């Protein structure tokens, strides 16, 4: 999902517990009137958390009124709070807890797509009803309230859908060329190594593949060894520069030429190591 600021639930609870218990409504009406400073999803969370807070005020449950009201206030300020962790609610019923855990995972998957952008209110309803369901299940003494919160979530979650996030475009591939019959990374090659190191540090790729190649001069066995040495030297140079990432090393010798040539032919474009990043 898009890069957002998430407000710690622990911080929300800490502030909530510091509110005066004699406050009749925890300023829910004031929070409801706050202008929205965030995107459409934040605005929807603001609105829907206020609804949950008002429900708790009517129930005279000041602790949870403050909890939802604080989340509404932060949403109004453009701070998108993450769905509450299940571990923060002590739910006695193992069956209810298991179902909520499954549905929370479903919600988190949806929030990891473009759903908050494409269906902000449905996603906000899903999040706030899920948290209300958790809260009612923790109390555990009003089955009708537990059922109503579950029903609210189940009605909202099918509409919290969106296209998967576009994968981040990774830089590369990078190609380092070698002098004839040499595995040493030359000056020009070290400049490419510097680019690779910078890309590793900036993008933190899940996997980096380093492939060594040669031209067709020499025997197949010799070229296989030379290709491995080239790949190994590039790996060492990248790591020496601080480019630490999971790496896969391969050597193709003269089997995968960039330019097809007859046997025993010098070709600079074939004397190379290719470095590519992959998302997995």
C-alpha cells in the first residue's frame, strides 16, 4: 500500500487512559467537526471512528469511547492508524478469536492493494467494524452487540477491494565488460559497480543475480572457469562497496553470447558480467 504514517495503538491507548473520566463525551462532537487533512481513506476513517466513539458514549463505556475518538482525531489529522492488533484484546472465546484473526488477515491483504484509494469508505467501515467486533468480543457479555459488529464488518469487507499495487520498478540490468583474457574488474567496470552498490542501498532488492560470460576464444572448460572468476570478482567488488543483498551467482562461459560469433573470435560485448535485480 502507499507509504503512510501509522499511529501506534499503544500511544492511542496511553493518551486515552489519560483523559478525564468525568468528561461526558470525550469531545466526540468536537472531533467529529474537525476538518480532514488527509486523503479520502483518512477522511472515511475519521467519520467511521466517530460513529464507533458515539456508540460507546451511548453505552457509557468511556474507555472505548476515548479509544475510538482518539483514532478519529488522528485520522482527521491525516494520520492513518493501522488496524488494531488482535493481541491487544483479550478475547476469551477461542472460536471468535480465530474467526477475527482470519478476517483481520483478510482486511490487511485488502489494505495492501489500491482498495483504500478505490473504495475508501468500504475499507474504513471494514476496519472500524472489525475493531468494534474485537472490542465487543473482549467484553464478551453482549452477544447481540458482538453479532451486530461482526455483521457490520461482513457487509463492508466485500467492497474493500482494489487492484494489486504496481510492483516497484527495479533498476538494471547492469553490464560490466572485461578486458581480453582477464577476470579483473577494470576502471570502467568499477564505475558500474558503484552504480550497482548505490542501487542496492537505495532499492534493497530481494535478490541480485550475477552472471559471468566470455567470448569464444579458448576451450569451453577454460571459459567456464573464467566466467566464474569474473562473476566472483564482481560479487566481491559489490560487497566490498557495501552492496549487501541476497545473491545468486552463475557462469555461462561462452554459451550465452550477447553477439553471436564463430568459435575462437574475440568480441568485447561477450566478455561481460550481467547483474540483475529481481523482486523475489
